[in-house]
């Protein structure tokens, strides 16, 4: 079933690329393809993290606010506090993992719903980002003293943007973890039937918490990439609706919102489909506000498709 979904998404992606290319020759320009690859890489990394959470039957609504908070902190560490980049970058990534662990522990330890926990995170982290930044836009200026970090985050390798290269590395690790490890099998088992998984001896708390830690870590990596890409972190708006993009990418890629289904390849293809659609909107001079309508429609269509598949199985 997973392979069929991946093939379907791949066919959809190819069809969209053909349509966009026929309508706008600029689509196939090197500059446009590189820009799309950069965005697919950046957004695809945190989409994988959210996809892992969705496989457990959970949800993570805090991604955008985590990106804002960690982006602000990274700027302050490097520019205001003048921390060495070799300390600041790992600290930001570690903090992302800590935030994810907090979500997991609240969900598994106190029995709170993932929606409520991560919604509170969305509000809490956004408010914290605005407070510590005094609602002032942060940035990195000329990146004096930490040029290597900016080069790593926003540079290219043989013409391929670094975020896309990092996505490939992240995807390879995630694929092994999800599809070739004991943890991955436990992850899918928890998503399919948490009670059955518990009776089978699986440590449901550890598996679920681990999924949120992964989501937090990957959100932190994306936060670094996005911060250097924009070089402008407005604490009130930076990262807005990223969580919806991640959910839409996972749903398009074949993750079931009921849990227990999904693949790393499918999530990446889903992220690519959304970026091609956004690129179509830009190239065809369609109002950018339709981005949100597209994401809403994508999530709705994915939920309807998931329900139809479930009914066919039963």
C-alpha cells in the first residue's frame, strides 16, 4: 500500500512539473530549480519530523513557533552574546530536542492530547520569542566571525543548495530509523493500535516521546537553515503556518492522520508537490494568499482519501 501511494505521489509530482513547465518556461531555469530545491530541503526536513509524529497517531502544531524562538535565540547567541558558532549551533539543536521531549513527556506522562500540548507550545514559544527579542526583528548582519555557518546553511555543493543536501542526509537516516530498525517497527505498531503495542511489550511512552524528540531536533535544524536564508527573524511572524505545511506534506506523501502509515520518501515527495504548487502560484502571478487555500484543500483531500481507504479495508 505504501509503495502504491509513493508511486501515485510521484506521478502527481511529474504531472504538476509538466503543467507548470508548459505554462512558464522560467520554471526550468537553473535559478528557479535551485531555489525550489533550497525550499524543498528546508521545509522537507521539518516535514519528516512532523511525519514521524503523525505515524504515531499524534500531531505537532508547534513547528513554526519553534522556528521563530530558535531563530531568535540563534541570532542573539551569535550577534548579541557573541557565542562561538561551534557552541551556539549545537545548543539550538539540543534545545529543539528538549522542547520535543517536553511535548512527549506531557503527552505520555500526563495523558494530555497531542493537539492541546503542541497548540500550547505554539502559543508559548511564539510569546517567548517576542518577549526575549522585545518584538524587534533579529538577523545576522554580515555574519562576521561565523561565515562558515552561513555558508553551510545557505551555500551550495556542485550547484546543489546545502538545505537539499542536508535533506538527503536526513532522509537517509530517517529511512533507516523508520523502515530498517526495531524502533521503526515499534513506531508503526504504536500508530496502528497503541493498546496492542503495549500488550506486545513495546514501551509506548519511550517510542512516542522519541517521535516528538525527532520532530524537535529536525525543527531546530530547519530553524537554522531558515534563519540564515531569510537573515531576518521577526518574532511575531517568522515561521507562521509552517506546521500546516508540514502536515500537508505528510498527508500528501501518504501519512495517515489516524497513525500507523507513512514513509520518508512519501513525505519528501509531498513536500516537493507543495513547493511546485507554490512555484506555480508565483510564476502565474496568482495571489500568494491562495497558498493557505491550497494547503487547506490538500489536507482536506488527504483526510477524505484516508477515510475512503479505511472504509474499503473494512
